[in-house]
């Protein structure tokens, strides 16, 4: 796939499926232009949507920020609809390539991005889009997108590891942060679900959703704890990732920031839904869990940034992996903002604003380079052969 640099020696099938009928770069025909459109493209939707979602929790008020967030949310919704339509065409016309993506351990984990794109746009619809389409329509849209996104998240969180065990040929030293994508998807559902709690009938319905989100939190957290050591071990024993894959180091921030966001959102909605002692315990857990995890997130951010600087100095060029800078940073913004709400500390507000500035910069660069790459016909071109 042209938009994803594969790590070497991953599968027996090589770097791509047959490319017959595909137009060359710069002049893709309508039938073949989506042949190499992989599930990693949903990362662009996620990265765009998180700009609006994260901005909505920052201590900025006024008409200008609200209109800006609404514009970004509308763009992310349009991107999602366009990409979903393109992927339907991809499966209908290029089923062989779609099946190849599932058979490739370097590409299959990106199906987690589908779930997170649905969840991110759904959360933004309720948090930001209700000022445009109305609260009733926003709640309905978020309920549909959250339900569908959560279903996909749970399926891919189980199915992708199953494929890795039974179908994929994963060689020693090939662990990648990309493996975390299907595992973090349920955590995104856990973070977005609490916003729907107030719109359910009081009592059993609200409590069920609240505890279901805690279950999704645990599902994702424990799976991440099982896979993350493999990624660290690969880095320690086999050295830096290939240059094109270096931005994926930022994906480790995803489960860290999103889990902090999830426990903060759950604790915020707990009063009035569960008993007072339990709500108090949830609030304490949000702080006692979130603060240490945010500390580790900042440590990993420093390490990942140093590795990216190293890769730039060695000639790392643009690729769709650059979207890996965006959504994980956004989860750290919402995590820091959640801690600010739970603790009342202005330091967390300041951290959220600083991280948001990095997020906006990363999205602006990735979005501009992606648009240029599409206009030049480069990002949907056939993949280049991987040199052993």
C-alpha cells in the first residue's frame, strides 16, 4: 500500500497484491483510484476530529473558538462520509486487495482506526455539532455512531489478535506500535460513552452504560499492557523503527491519554448515577490513575519526539504515518483537561493548552501534505517494492 511504509519481513505475500488495472501516479482512473486506499486513511478523520473534540474541553470561551471547532467538526464529518463511500467502492471493486489488507499484519491493525473515526466524529457531533444541527439530532447521531463504533471496536480488538495468532506470519523483532490500534479502540468508546449517559432514563439505563464504559476501559487497558512490552522490547533489542514508521511511536500516547480521559469523564458523570460513596471512589481513581499515567505519557512524548528528530535528520519524508502525530496528542489534551477538571489545578489546564498547540500544528501540516499528495496523485499510487 502506497500510503503505509511496511516493516520488512512481515508476510509471505510481499508488499502488495497484484496491481493490474491501476493507473500510474498523477493520472488514476476512476475505477482504480481507490485500489490502494487502505484502512489507515481513517487516521486522517480521527486526527481532524480530535482538534474539535479537544478544543471543546479547553478553557477558551467566545464565538470565534466555537465557530472554529464547528468548522473542523464539519470537515471531519465530511471526511468520514467520503472515506466510508470510497471504502465501500474499494471492497466492491477491489475485494482481492481488501482481503490482502486483512492478511497483512502491517495493515490489518489499521481497522481499529475505522472504529475510532466513527467514535471521534460521533463525540464531536454531540460536543460541538449540536450548535449546528441541534441537540436532538446531535444526540441521535452520536448514539448511532457510538453504538456502531463500539461494536466495530470490540470486534477488531478480538479479531485482529486472532488473525495475528492464526493467519499472520509475525517474525521476531517485527512488533510495531501499530499493533496497539485495534486495542485502543474500546478505550475511545469508554471515553466517549459517558457523554450519552445524561440522555438515558435515570436508574438502570444510565448505570448500565456507565459500567459498560468501565468494562471497555478494562478491556483496552489490559490488552494494551499485554502488547506494549512487545513494542518496547522490539525497540531495545532491534533498534529504531524504519524512518517512515517512526511517527507511529506517537501511537503509544493513545492508550495513555485516552485512558486518562475515560476515567475522568466517567468520574465526572458518576454523581447522581451511582451511590455517593461509589462516585467518590470513581473520582479518586480518576486522579490516582490519571496523574501517574499522564506523567508516563509526557516521558514517552519526549522519547518519541527525540526519535522523530533523529528520523528527520536522516531524511524521513512525508507519509500517511504522519497522522500518527495527531490523534494520540489529542487524547493527551483531553486527558490533561480532565485532570484539570478533577483536581482544579491550573497546571493541567496549561498542559492541555500547550499540547493543543502541538496538536493543531501537527494536523495543519499533515492535512496540507495529504491534500498536496492527493492532488499530485502520489498517495493513491501503487506501492513500491520493498527492498530486502
